[in-house]
DNA sequence: GGGCGGCGATACCGGCCGGGTATCGCTCCT
DNA sequence: AGGAGCGATACCCGGCCGGTATCGCCGCCC
């Protein structure tokens, strides 16, 4: 199986339409049909059911879709990491760290300071990404190491070290009745009709249904809370540097959030190892 | 990057010789040279240093070798899992469990019994492999789930659940002076000149240097111990069903061995989930 | 119900690229 | 100095990849 074929299959499996997939791939439809046909012939199984109601993935097709995505990620990662290893040889080596924008900022700062103080430390490029995006960055090689937050982020498939565990607080506009309470229950804030929880985009870019406003980053969120249009449940560390129009109240029964540092298991780089060592020593 | 190119590069990087690699690949040397050259051109970096003393991997080449192996494993896994999904659709679904030959046999038996008792349980094919081979089986799709033993086996890159933890014992021929002791220290058995520890093959098939006899499986090992030519340090559970010519003595300071059940993280199969559930409930 | 539109499969063709053989250039060793 | 070993280059051929044209089939709608 060539990566070209896997790319074709993923494209077709994603929009379940040969013509559109071909257009997306910048090619004509017939060679695409043939490529998929060849794949099916060699695997000895149907991958797509050609019904009169359009295409459907067969069981084998669904399996191959998942596996093919993993392969393509690995190929992309191989390319990127090789290129980076090449530039590292002709300059100072650099390591790319992915972190959720607007989270764990002081932990991150301390980590960068601590690692930079080590002798022979590599340069650290920090890339800030959207919620839940870090694992993609690690998978496809755009990052070498990442800060993740359990249980929100999926850490499966990576090596991890736990760095810190913390409770969660609800961020409210100043003056809200709940703001005076020493702590609240999760149920008390999830159902507030005047302050609905915002909706974050799913990995595919769409939003779940619900009453809350759509939100793409922390700035939007802060603004919405100040405007009294939403509230948010975030890890304790998110209250540092809070605008004075906002108050934070601990949520007693919210799940604890564990910040972990994660890296691809087969990656054996001294720079990543140094970062992990610095992080666990914090 | 096509998988064909990656296969070529791995072959060349492995024996650091274009001619031999080409022969191994069943092709002539010139197209192989060109393929590697093209890879280097597109990546914009040298992968192999062509010195007068033969080939050397550059830093980028070493990175690509590691990444390419991961990609090729993933491709192989994709192919195998798709094929298995296809036959599962036209018959009873099966899941492949990899376990070290001769280890955790009663745990394995209990696990298989417990899972088989579940409603809707899939058929479980057990594949017994050499020490440390299980993770390769998981990586390249020959197995869906495996029993591993920390700290001997590398569990990185898999999701795992701990099943059991146990100490280790040294297996001695009956009548050996140490056999009467309630327990021994690790240092007391590693240096026995008359009973050297056996040498197991490394993943590449070669043996480490040392005085001990070479051993490839548990039968050979048992025989050697009975003959008084070796001793062995194994997990406690290995003493069950011991031949009466052998005695086991606890090793007080040997690292504890944890048996874990492991599976590839992206794998979402009800059969694997059921096995894991049955295993943790034991 | 017939025509039409949409979609995937098939037929056929041309160009590129992957793989082959022959040979060169270099280095090292004798 | 000469030959052996090895990788790079030159050149050729065939197959496959990708293109256009067209078919077959199914729904839909007037």
C-alpha cells in the first residue's frame, strides 16, 4: 500500500463521494475510482458500499480509514522531523512545544525558565494551539512535546509525566449572586439560563448544539463573561491575572485537572528529555 | 514520501551498503541510488554520508530511519487489520492476543475463561511469541492486544491497564546450597560461577556477551537448570508447575514485575475492550 | 413514463517515472 | 600502477498513473 493510495482512500471515505474527493485531490474522477478499486482488489475486500443512496463505508473500510489516518500522520511527522533534524545539524537545535493557548501560562513560563537554565539547553519554540489540538501536533510532527490537560485531552499513544493536579473554578462576571459563595456545585452552574456555558468547536470545526455562545479562543471567552453572556469552568490556575470585572468561585465537585507533559514514545531526543526532566523537577 | 521510498531507505540505512540493500530488495543498485537521491533532494538534506569508508547515517538520516520504521509498521498494521476486519464481517469476529511464551500462563487461562463467559465474546486467537516480541506484534498489527511485563517490556506508545504485580524468584537445581535459604539477594545469584544466568537473544537475533549458555525459549531454560548448567531469575508465578528437580527461592531485592494488558491506542474494538474489562475484573 | 441529470465504472490514450543494463569515476589496497 | 569494489551517471524500455470520452445505472421530475 502506497501513501498515495491511502491519501486517496481517506479523501473518498471522508466525503463519501468520488467526484468531490477527486476535485479536492486535484485530479479527475476515473483514476481515483481505479485506485480505490485496486486497493480493494489487493486487500480482497470491499471498502465502500456503492449503493443507490451514495457511498457507505464497510466495516473493513472504517478500519482502514482509522489506520490510514494514523499512517498519513506518521508520514507527515517523519517528513517534518527529518527536515528539522537537518536544520538542527546546521544551526542550533530547536524543540517545538505545543500548549493550549491561555492555559497553564505561569507553569509554562517556569518550565521554559528552568529548562533554559540547564547547560546545553536547546532553543524551545512554543506553539500555541486551540483546545485539544496538541495531540494532533504531536502526531503529525508539528510539535515534539506538549502540555496536555487530563481528562480533557487524549493522552493515549504518548509517553507522559504528570506535572500538577488542580481543582476547577467557575469564572463569573463581578457582582453575580453566585460570586459571593465560598464554593458551588457543578450542577449549579451548568444550568444557569442567564449564563450558559460556551460551546467550543469540535476537532472538525463544527459546534455542538446548545444554548451557549460559540467561542474559539480565550479572548472571546473573557469578553463574553465580562459582558455577562456566559460563564466558564476552568482550572484554578486560570484565575491568575483575572480581569477585575471577573470573579472565580471553586467548583467543589468538578473533576480535577491534571497537567501532563507528553511526547511521542519513539522520540529519543536529548532536548525533549531535558524538557521533561526540567518539568518534573519544577 | 511513498512507502516504497521509505522501504528502500530503511533497507539501505540498515546495512549501509547500496549493493547489498538492492539485492535484499530484489532490484538493481542504480534505481535504488536514484530513489534515495530523490528523497534527499526533496527533503533538502543529506541522509547518508558517502565517505570513502562506506556509508554513514547523518543526523537527519537517523531520525528518518526511526520514523520510517514506525510508518512501515503502521502500514503493515493497516493492511492486516483491514484484512481481519473483512473476514470478521463474513464470520465470527476474532481478536489476536500476544503473550510471552511460558509466562503468566494461569493468568492467561483465567483471562480467557473470564472473557469467554461474557455474552457476545469474540473468539480469541492466542499467539505466543519470544520475550520482548509482543510490542512488535502490536505495532505491526499481528496482534490486537498483548500481555506485557514491566519493567522488561517496553509499553510506551500503548494504552495499558495493570493487572498484577509480583516479586521474583531464582530457579535452582534441587540440592543447590542456596536452595535451603528463605530468600537471597540479587548479587548472590548473578555472580555464581557454576550457575551463570543464561543469555537471551536480542531483538536482532544476536546474543550479548557473557559466560551464560544461550537460550531461546523456556523449555531450553528448564532443561539447562535441571542439568545444573544455569539458574534463572523469574517472576513468582513462574514457579507454579515447577518440575520437582527444581527449587525456587525468593530474591528479596529483585525489581517487582508488573503484568499489564496493552493495546494500540487508536484501536476501538468492542472485543479488545471486553478483554480489557475481563482482565481488570479478574 | 420518458427524458434528464448525477454518479461511478469502463475504455482508451499519452507521458512520465520506475526499473533495467552498461559504464564511468573514485578510492583503496596490494 | 593496476585492479577490485562501490556508488553515480547515462540511456532505454515498459508499465502505470493520470487524462478525456463515454457508458450504464439509478432517481427524479415534469
